[in-house]
């Protein structure tokens, strides 16, 4: 079956400058895009063999590389009997290299009134080289649209990635990170890295992966939190980091991983509202760029073409308006209670109750001003008490998309004495945090920041139902390989 994506949405990646390599003079996408210029020229192309057709004196090969697919036409007179026979017996997904002449394909017959497709090009091969023969049978179909269970896909991820819509997911992942970086750099942030091997918990004591660091017990870091704050003490003012975070949580849900990528910022001389502004502008830039960039659109189309084969609605990239709605924690609790949900002031808002909020707020919305008790020790109090309840509110916020939390953040406690009180109040030993507390001893700017789960935001962009879809090789409770 000819996939719609190649016909309707030529891959604009080929608009990039491709330098010939040892194994190809041109990409397959380039043959389609620049076919009229390349007519009658000799090219060398390489790719995976999706299918071969034809017996006797001729054979047609559908060849796919990372930029598209092209038909290669083999004739006994041009290529010789042995080569032709070898290609006819070749297994699907083998990697082949062909040299040949670019030619225009005979246009397909179209019924009256139907649109005439743009000209397509093929390569008439004069030589073939088998790079690597694929074993048969394949554990997973690459071009068919039969539903495959996620576990089977993840067990055979290298093949799953060859499927056009899955391949598109990971290109989009790269794009989203690129757009995020662009937006932050535009606002004066710069990228940095903090250690992933650490001596103490960051986000709470229990969800840690222990390890031995030579003779000393250590952990994989749960988030860059404490170190990005030390950057503020160091006068770096505006930093961001895109890096792995490890959580030994025993959740087994569609939105939890044990290793995820956290997109973090930290910003000096700023409060919670300031960094909520940074976040919504960044997300706006991400969504707008996906909606406007032809390359990103091609990936969205590839995903939608697959969704159509599964009877699923196409995903639509709706650029959100600024500012995003803000629903304070107190108002959220009232809303949930009014809608019949079971919740008390001071409870966390679980996914079921978030569904009630999502009825009115189906896309991005902030939940600012959480109770201090629900936020970590590094979050800043709101001065004074909440009048209606007499309870202590914080400058911590979440960003949700419908039912799912995408980001937590807030203004940080920069007063050392209060910070030490917070640690004690949360049953943590300030001495174990000495490396962190020391950063507050010699002057520190007020600061704020957030951490965004990259897989969660990608899940929202691509309509994926499971966060594992957005990770090359997910790490969850049951999976540590491949
Ligand atoms: P938090 O723990 O809420 O905050 O994490 C921030 C965001 O990271 C994502 N996330 C996860 N994604 C997949 N699997 C998980 N197990 C998982 N846990 C978290 C979520 C979440 O909103 N230091 C603070 C951030 C800050 O205040 O700057 C923190 O880590 O999208």
C-alpha cells in the first residue's frame, strides 16, 4: 500500500542541505522533491526495502530512507539476471544500495474531476549492493497498519521506529525541545547541566534509586532542583536544563515513568507569576512553531494518517491564547465540590477530580497557590494566611493540560532561617542538606522556576494515550531493557 504521507505531504526535511555521504549521493526525499532537476542523472541511493514486486525480467522495489520513499525499477537488460534474481528474493526491510538514473514515473490514471497528483520520480537501477539482509519473519510489520500491542512494539523498538508515524513522533520530540530552547534563549536563559549522581533526596525521601559511588552510598537524582537553585546563588540568573530525572515510584500508569526528561528553568529576581509567564510564552512558541513549520506539520500529518487507519480522530494543534487561564487551588477545590467530586481543602487533586476541572478547562491552565503542606520544603510561603481557612498557602503552582499535570514550579524560599524551618517541618535533617543550605548563607537573590515533563507535553501534542509512546526506550517498573 502506498502511504498517504509520501503522496500528500512530501517531506520538507529534504529542503535542508544534505551533503552526499559514502553510501548515497542523494536522499530519497530529495529525488521526489528535486526530481525534475535530477532527470537523467546518475544517483546512488540507499535504504530499507519495504516491498518488491514483479517476476521474470523486471522488478519494482519500494525503498525507504529517513526522508521518504522512492521506487527503484530493475530490468534484466540493465542490471543482469543474477542481480535481478537476488533482489526478487530479497527479504523485506533489508538495506540495499542502488545506483541508477532518475526518471519520471508514468503518471497514474485519474478519473475525470479528480486532482492530478504531482509528478513522481523513480530510479532505474544499473547496479545493486546488498548492505544487510533482514532475517525473516519480522517480529513486527513496518508498513502494515495492523494494531500491535505496545509491549510488542517496545520489545522490538528498533523496528517500531521504522514505522512512519512512530518515526514522526521522535522528530516532533526533537522539534519541541528545539522550540523550547529557542523561546528561553530569546528571554536570556542559557542551557546548563547539573549532576545526576547525588548524595541526598531532592523531591522527597522514598522514591530514590540507590547506587554505590565507589565506597559511598549515593542516588540517581530525582530532579535538578537543588543544584539549579545553587546556580541562582552563584549569580547565573537565568538557567535551563533538559536532562533525565529518576524516580523509583511504583506507579504503573499511562503517565508515569521511572526515568523521564525534565525541562527545568530557574530564574533570579523573579516570583511565581513571573516564571508562569516564561512557561506560557514558551509553550505558546512551541505550539505556534509546530502549527507554522512545514516540517513539524509533515510529522503531525504522518501521525494523523496513521490515526485515520485506526479509526481515530486527527489531532489538531490549537495554538493556545495568552495568558493561560489561572484557577487558584482554593477555587479548584470549590469547583470540584460544586461538581460533586469528593475532595477537602488540603487534599491533592487526583486525576479523577482533575477531570471535573478539565470539563471547563480542556487545554492548558495554571493551578497557582497550593497549600504549603502539599508542596516541597523549597517552596516560598504566601505571606499571611488564607482568610477563609486560616491555612498556609504557598507560591507553588502546577500547569495542567486537561486532566494531566505537565509542570510544577514556584517561587523558592530564599531566607535561610525559614528554609531550615521548612526542612525540619517536613521531617528532613538540615545537616544532610548542608551543601544546599550553604548556598543561602552568603546572600542569594529571590528566585523561582519550574520543571516540565517532556514526555507529558509530547503526549498532549501528539494525542498519545501513553507516555511510553513518546520515549525511545522507556524505563518503567517492568522494563529496563531494551
Ligand atoms: P515534579 O516532581 O512535579 O516537580 O516534576 C515536574 C514535572 O515532571 C513530570 N514528572 C513525571 N513525568 C513522568 N513520570 C514521572 N514519574 C514524573 N514525575 C514528574 C511531570 C511534572 O509536572 N523540582 C520540581 C519542579 C520545580 O519546582 O522546578 C519537580 O521536580 O510533568
